[in-house]
């Protein structure tokens, strides 16, 4: 099976997790980035830009991803939780892979440990594309737990 990791990371916490996992797994990796970057200032990013996108359901443009997703059997999608769900560049990413036939495993991390955020994210992703097979990965787990999960699921 051919696997791709796609991730979004503003503070690089998610990037660090992906890097550690991929030291062991060696998958292809792409970073999902907003075409116009978020502010480097946390307060502006979190309380103005990201909050407005979530509240208004704005799916911002992302940088081009020059990749043929059809070459992959599955995508491991990593992101932080922003305002109780995924960051809106993730929505844009899902729109860009409409019609994808493989599985998309969801991995999320948050400073709070409310598993409802994972449930919210899964529900919100399915609203964007009901035909993609979204699978629940892990929420707020360690790098080692991610590797064990990925290996146990034969991802």
C-alpha cells in the first residue's frame, strides 16, 4: 500500500510529530499551507484570522500541491484543533481531493484533551465530501502511540 502524510501546522507542533513518525515510516509527506500565510502573532492568528474562518466557514486558498493523490491508497491527515474542529485550510485540502478513492485517516492534536473535538472534526469533514472514506486515527497521542497505531492498522 502506498501512503501519503498530509499535514497542516502553524506552530510546527504538528510538523514535529509528523517528522518523528516519518523517521520510522518513510512515507511521502506534503505540508498544507495557506496561500496567504497566517500572522506570526498568535493572538492575531487565533482570535482574528482562524476564528473568522471557522465562524464564517471560509475555506482559504492553499498553496498548490503538485501531487497525484490517485497514486496513494491512503492519506494520513494530521492537524491541530482550532476552534473545536480542524483549521480551515484542511477544508480546502479536502475540496481539492474530491473524488479520492482511498482512505483518509484523521490524526488531531490539541492543547485540551476533549475528544469531542475529534468527533466534531470527523463530522465536519464528512460534510465537505461524503464520498471520501474518513477513518478515525488518533487524538492527542504520543509519537510512539501513533507509530504503534499505524503499524497495527497496517497503514
